[in-house]
C-alpha cells in the first residue's frame, strides 16, 4: 500500500522557494539546538555552526526577492508551501515540550 499523496506545492518564484527552503533549514537547526529538546552538546554545537551559513542563505533569498521587486510576502501561498513541506511538525521542535504531569 502506498502512502497518501501529498498535495502539490503552490507555484513559487525561485526566490520564494529558496526563502522557504532556507527558512525550514534554519528551523530544523534551531530545533536541534533547543536546550529543552537536545540531548548532546556536540549535536547542538554542530547545528549552531551550520546555522550561520543557513541564516546567510535565508538573508540572500530575501535580498534576491527584494532586488527583483518582490516586495510582498504572500503569506497564504507561503503558508501552504510550509504545510506541504511539514513545516508545522518541524517548527514544533523549536518550542518548549509540554509539561510532564508525572
């Protein structure tokens, strides 16, 4: 049995796609750094080191959008893309875990 097919990504400019990809990479790295969720300092250190490069890529994507005259962020379209790319689950790792009742 095949897994359910994901909805298609909305149409994005190349800069918007780079923006979304870079943003999600930053979110993933922040999730690995999150002291409430990480278990090893080395993993957090490696993620923190990689964060610098991914933040620069995010900045570059936004700079490219601005330079090309893409002055608006279309939140509905980009939110749809984030959902297709599992952004909600990925962003949860950046937040605090639920309080344990035990």
